[in-house]
């Protein structure tokens, strides 16, 4: 029988599981929530090509990495 994971190992396992359950792309509503901005502002940023988006049929998706890159660019401007 395999012994139970120690507490630090359990945290590492939980972190790995959480990383895998994070979506790669989200809806505009979810993207706006993640970025802390309104949907209207998000669509303005998409139209200005400041945040990249993907059209999949009639659905628009925004990569989480695109949101992170946009936020990183804001902190680089300061």
C-alpha cells in the first residue's frame, strides 16, 4: 500500500491539478472578469488589436495568455 502524501507533497499535487484545470481560452465575459475591466472596454481593446481574440464559429474566445500579456504590457509602461 502506498503511503499518504506529506503536506508539502499534497500542496504540490494540488497546484499541478489546479494548473491543468485552468482553461487556455475564455469567453469575453470571463476575460473581462479576469482582467478586472468591463466587457465594453474588453471589446474596445480587441478592436484596437491590444488583446488578441479567436473566433471559433460564432463564439469569440480570448486566450488567458493574451490577457496576461496585455496586463504585463501595462506594467511595463509604468
